[in-house]
């Protein structure tokens, strides 16, 4: 994870020309914080579960086993309940914290709820117990769409 932090903290100098013709030099981050958190940080922290699932599927002639889905669902449940509980618990008494980017939070929370509904639909309604290729591809397409929506919320282009 430290390598990802080094990559995403890179900055570059830019020259800004003001309305009166005056120029000044400033630094800006190369990576957008929202995009880097949703892509690189998420991939870095979830890589073990993803690779475990891929290895299991490849080893079972592209049939899902018990380990991969259980690992991913278990990891999501752990992140949702235990990690959030620890984050709440460690705040010292009398202090408070707030969400820095509320718009981005609403977008990612909405996509998270959608992801669970979508998972239910493809596993229990559309093709019970089997993931069709079109379902897998559409699921894969949802991620970049989610990242674009979060970026738009971060740039205040949505609401």
C-alpha cells in the first residue's frame, strides 16, 4: 500500500496566469484523490480476494467454488461492519469527525447498494446459480461507470 501512496501523492508544478497578466507557480496533484482511492487503493487492498477467486475459478473449469464467493462476501461484510466499528470506536471522547466529500460518499454508497441488488438479481433472478458472460461483462462495466460518477460528484458536476 505504501507504493500506491507514493504514486498517488505525486505532484507537478503548473503556471497560473491571472486576469491582470501576472503569473504564479503552484503545485497540484497528478492523481485525483477520489479516483485514486476508488481504483488503486481498492485494488491494492482487495487484490488477495480477487486473485483467490480468479485462481479458484480457473482451477474449477470456470465454475465457481465455495472459497472465492465466500471470501469476497466475507471481506465485504468485515469491511462494512468491523472496520467501520473500529473507525467509530477510536475517535477520542469529546471529538468528532465528518465526511470530507459528502457528494462522493452519497455516490459510492448508492453504487454499493446497487451492487448488492445487482448481485442478487444475477445470482437469484436472471440465471439462478449461474453467472452468464453478459452478466459478468456488465458487472465489469459498472465499475468504471461508478468511478466516473464519483469523479463527477467530486468535481461538483452532478449535484
